[in-house]
C-alpha cells in the first residue's frame, strides 16, 4: 500500500433506530481487532450528542477519554482524535490532553483537531458557545500550536488566553506530535496549510472522488499563497463505509463486496489523497471483520 494509509473510526455514537450502544468491552475488542487487521490508525470521534429527526437523541461516548483507553489497550497502531473539537474545551487543556495521549500511547498519537460545530443542537444542549465558531478556533490555535511546537504560550485574546503557560510535563515526542487539522472549507484548509502535518476533509453528499478532489486543488492554491510546499502536507479523506450492505444503497456511503470497497478506496489514492479514514457502519464487530479482506487487498497493491 506504500505511503497510502487507512484508518478506522471507532463507533462511539449510538446507532440504529433502537440507539444501540457499543459498550467499552465492544469498543476495546474492536480496537484490538483493528490493530490485528492492520489499520494504520484507530480514531476516536469527538462528538457529544446528536439530536436528529429520526428518533430520540444519539448519545456519544466522550472521545478524549476513549482515545486514552484505546491507546492503553493497543501497542502498534497509531491512535488519533478525529477530530477533537476546539469549541468544547479550553485551548491550553486541549494541548495538555494531546501531550498526555502521546505519553499513554508511547508516541503513537495523531492529534486531530477541528473547529467543532453547533449542530445538531449539541452546543446549545451543553451550554457551549454558538457564535464565531471558526474565529474561536483560529484564536485557539494561537495557544495550542505554540504549546505543541514550542513548549510555551503567552496570549490574550477575545475568547482564549494563556499566561506564561509552559507545556509541562511533555511526552516522548516534545514539539513533534503529528497534527491533523480537519475542515471542508477554505478557512480549515488555510489553518491546515499553516499549522498541520495532515489536512483532513470528509465526504458530505457523495462518496466519490468527484466531490472531494477539488478540495485538494484548493489546498494546493492556499499552500502556494502562504508559502507552504504542498508536498509537505499529507491529505486525508473521511468516508462512511458499510461493508455489510449491497453496493449503491446510499450515495454518501461506500458499500458492497470487499473487492468493490477496495476498488473505491483506490480511486481516492489515485486522486492524490495519502490517507483514507473509514467511518464504519454499523458499529459492530461483524462490520469490522468484513473490512479485513479489504485491508488485505489494499496491502497487496
């Protein structure tokens, strides 16, 4: 598979019409199996509560706590937050959480970070800010990046502050934890071009390169604008993959046989992505097992 990497996102949200819950015993087993299958990264999403129109709210396990637990029960595969919401937390504590997770994982952590979002009602339910979401994110980076790349932050902003703040203690990779910044729009791309090792986007409407390839063109243009060599930033795309469903059931999902899923993944690689992160449905061990032959085929390339 070369430089192309595949990650898998653990099912921390309740799923299905009955709001089935993956318990820690289930999540632990899936994380261990994902490492055995050979996924490059195991990701924990950072959501809180999904209030949708198709029934009662979907609860979600807290992602940072789960990332630490997954790091503790695995030994080889990288572990990451996909992506940690800057809207949910104090900026300095976000950097401390990233350092702590790198310590727990023994230097296997990938720090995925994004602005967060207010929908579908989760910000309001938790009393979180609902305005200036991306402006808050851009300001939070003025605390987070100095802490993670220089070990110190001193900043006073409208929403975030750090007063002569050291990054202490530090884990096994001081100033060198890989940073992934996610965002489908130009402001997220600009933040990634300035600060990240990996840029990440995700499929919204159609699980096809036609939807997401233009984002790589836009990223290259922004890299040129800010003076970043585009070859120095990895490119990740998140896609829902349902290996237990027939092909073509939903346009925003990759499904079908292992061969069909592997072929679909290859098209993203050929379009210039260096990583693909699978959001697996349903959140069951059977779905994880169905992805084993997909990874095996891609490893054989």
